[in-house]
C-alpha cells in the first residue's frame, strides 16, 4: 500500500537491546542475554523480560485464586511504551524489596 510505513523485522536480541536503551531513559540499568531464539532483559530481582522479537513479556504478579503467575506483555515494536510499563513494575518491586546490606553489616 503506498504511503504505509514499512515494517522491519527485528530479532529478539536487537529488540531486547532497544528495550534496554529505553529503560535507561527511566534511569534503570539492565542486561541483555541472548540464546535459543529468545533474549532476556534482566532488570531487577523478580523482573526478567523475555523477548522473541515480536513481543516482550514479564511476570506481573500472582493470582492467588488460580495459584499461578500472571504475565504482562507488550509488542516489541514499541520498546519505549514497554519500558514505561516495565518501569512501573520495577518501582513496585524496588519498594517491596529491602536494600541489600554489605557483608560487613553496614550500608554504603
């Protein structure tokens, strides 16, 4: 169709790297790991984002009634919007996690 934007296929690792860069804009450091056709973005304890090149998905909570994990997902073609949603989850998890203490018992 004339005038329609061309869709460019991006692999899992490239999509995950775009997400990592978008998370940096939220002052969140993350690591990207690639393998077996998926990429993982390690964000925080309990917050790993999987990417298959088409979508990002991450654990967003627990369903007590069904006794199972609940996942959120977002299209990989929108890493900025996905980063915003992941940043919200990150802040919730950071607020729930106590700060780690140094091995000598003091904080730095």
